[in-house]
C-alpha cells in the first residue's frame, strides 16, 4: 500500500518556529516532530526550512537560557538571602 503524497502546506513547522522563540523546548520537540512527519511523507515538506530553523533556534535559546541561569544563580541567591535578612539593617 503506497502513501498518498500530501498536498498543500502544514502548520506544524510554523508552530514549531514560533514556539522556538516563546518556549524553546516546545519548539525543539515540535520541530523534530514536524521533520519526522516530513521524512515519512505524512505532511508536505514545503516548510522544511522552518522546521530545521525551529530545532536549531530552540537548542540555541535553551543553551543560552541555561548558561544565564548558571551565571546569575549565585547573584539571585545572594539577593534573596539579602532581602530576607533585612537588607543593610544591622
């Protein structure tokens, strides 16, 4: 049994691209899902560039956010402890 060739465009790669900016991990997952469906022929591959860009941007933004969290977590800890202890009051 052969699969029918899908026609038109799919919204999944566009959704993955938007999610890569808003929720990077969701963009990664949706982008991989769109690419897998394109490779299997379930959805048209008209927007394959958007799906690939969503995966790449999702990973870049995730790495940047993780690095920022690692770099600024000591400062956040200090700020929370400082505010809880009463600030500069001795």
